[in-house]
C-alpha cells in the first residue's frame, strides 16, 4: 500500500468535508437532517463512487457504499462511523472513520483482487444524539431498533420531531423499517475513530485497540414548581423548581465518583423557565448522561436519581417527569479481530495499546449483535467535542493500513 497516497486522499477529503458546518470558524456543527448533513452525504456519495462502490441512502439517512465481492449474498464485512457532529465540535469525530472506510474500499479495489464477500462502508446518520437528545439513530435503524413511533416521540429544542425533520430532509419515516438489515447479513463490523481522550497522545502510542465501550443511559428530567415573586414570597411558602432540581443534580457526580471504577455521570444541560432573575422558577429542565463498563453502576445511579427526585420534589410540593432517551448496555469487542490487528501493528512496527472507550460509538450499537472491532488514533492533547480537535492525517493512514489488511483477511475467509 502506498502510504503517501492514502495520507493525501484522507487529507483532501477531510479538508473538503470541513466546510459542511453551520458554524464556520467555530468548529463543526453538522446536525442530522440539515443542509450541512445533506452536503456531507452528497460528497461522501461522490467519493464512494470514485472508490468503486455502488451507493445509496437508506430510509434512516445512512449513506451506504457497497464494493461487490464474488458472492454478494454472503455476509458482508462492514466498516463505518457517523457523519453528524455535536454543536461546535471538531472536524474528525465520526467523519474521519467514514473517510478512512472509503479509503479501505479503494485499497481493496486497487489491489485488483475481487474479494469473496461484499465490503460495505456506511456513513451513519445521527450517532451523537445532539439534536434530539437520543443517539445511534442510523445504526439502531440498521439493526431494526427504530420505528415510526420512535421518530414521533423525540423532538429537538425547537419542538421539531425526528419524524418532521426526516420529512423536511426528504426521507419517508414510514419506511424506517426498510433500513434494517436481515439477520446474518452483516458478518463483521469495523470502525476507526479518534480517541477523543488523552491516553494515546500522552503515551506517544500510534494505535488504540478498543477492548470495550461503555454502556450509556440518558435522561431528560423536568421539575415543575410555581412561578412567584422572588422578593415577596417567603422561603417556606414557595415552590422553587431550582431548589428541588439542584438538590438532585448536585449529588449525581458524587454517586459516580463513589463507584471509583471509571463510571461517569454528567448534567450537561440545565434550563430554568421562565428564566428571570427575580422570578422563582416555575420549571427546570435538565439532562443526565450516565456511563460505565459496569451496567449495574448505571442502573444504581439512575435509581438514586429517581429516588432523590421523588423525595426533593415532594418536599418542594411540585411534580416531575423523567424520560429515558437512551439505554444501551456496555459492549466488549471481538478479541479475535483485535488480536489480528495487534499482529498487524507488530508487522508494521506501529506502537499500540489496548484501552476501553468512554465515548459512545456506532460500534456500541452494532457491537451488541455483530462481531465488532474498533481502532483509535491519537487526539492531540485529548481534546474532542470542541473546535481544536486534531489528529495528524498520517495517523489516520496507519490505522487505515491495519484495517485494510484485516478486511482483506476477513473477506477471503
Ligand atoms: C458521542 O461522542 C458520545 O460519546 O456521546
Ligand atoms: Mn462525538
Ligand atoms: Mn464519534
């Protein structure tokens, strides 16, 4: 494989895709079912075709490229990641894995050997869950886990449902089930992603072999109190939604720390309504995101949140709702495929390290049912989900070489 060519194409494609952001100059904001998403999908379609693939968009907004093998009916080898981003995120999270997957396909095509099975590259729609507070929409749909009811249930901050956003984007939510792949049709799944943390960069390691990915639960909570005058309502005669909500929120980080095993819990969004300095808040909305490699820890923290809400909101005299937006159990990735890639790293003299992922990925969803392996490349200073996110193109190229060699082995078995 000609590494300079690989580096050059990865650079060209990622530099091009950078422009598809709703916040130019302030990082990548490419939310699902928007113009930026459509532009990125169009570009990915073009470069997938150039790499020799047949391309289509499925009913969930995933873009799918197929490099046909001799036996197209056999279970395929699939590689992919997501093309959406968080708000003001970086230029590499997700999309780099799609671009590198397309490069793997190109290498397979250029090898001149027709593989036995199909190699499929997917750009997944809405992995982040940024817009609707959910996550893994495209990968979930591929596994048959998303339906019309789901699309109608979740709304963005402007009240637009997934359903309405899909229609506006040109998709037909009623057909969402058509995005599901038949059982047994995907043989293996591979993903290349930036680490998004500091371990590889700090230790000067070139490749991360991802052993497992944390389980995640996400909740949207609303606490209802009563709006009153901040100056005239005595402290024992008010129903202050902020008072009750913050008594719960402030305990959540300690419950995660107590686990002392890498469990994390985050309240990343809080809104008070009506939001006036001199008004007792009538309502507080907040989110909770809990992650761990141990699902019991996630359940325990979620239960403690429910119990604390019950107690504090009752004491305040109001009411609350807690809605689950995502519940996904931790996943352990394929030791067999990881050890083959370890051999690849040794062969090329690339330094490597086994590590778990605290970030969620499409592999978390797909890996629940399909043998899955994932590689990380270093993130400079561990920064991600922010505009300064950076990885050298040469690092992507090394991981691309390792995955290409694994794909070649798998496709001929
Ligand atoms: C996605 O990057 C997540 O881990 O939330
Ligand atoms: Mn992300
Ligand atoms: Mn990602």
